[in-house]
C-alpha cells in the first residue's frame, strides 16, 4: 500500500487497505454491469452480473461502496477525495 511506503502509521495503512479492497470489488462489479449492457459477445464470460443477476450485483456494489466510505471515518474531512472517488464508482456508466 503506498500509504505504508509514505510512512503512515500501520493503523492508517490498514484503513486504506480495507478502503481499497472494498472499492476494488465495487469497481469490478460495476464494470461487469456496464459490460453486460454493452458487450453481448461476452455473454458466456463469468461476471458478477451474469452470476448474481444485475439487481443483486448492483446491491453488492452498493454495499462495497458503503463499506469503503464507512471505513474512512477516522480520517474525517481529509478523506473527502476518497469518498468522492467511491461515489464516482457508484454512478459511472462507462
């Protein structure tokens, strides 16, 4: 984690690692949802949208985003850019 290389305390590194894991999962799920709408040639490819259905995949992405945002609580206002990035993942369409 770059935060650790920058010398942040281990507790901060752990928070940022958890944020990144949750956001990464949400990004992958939303990417699968977008692909399911735009790439019919990938219909046999195993994706979250295909395996869970679009509604459940959206719900899981939303839960991962909420978890990513919640874990940033110790950083207060300093984490606003990271929260905004998580919200972008929630609303991205391409």
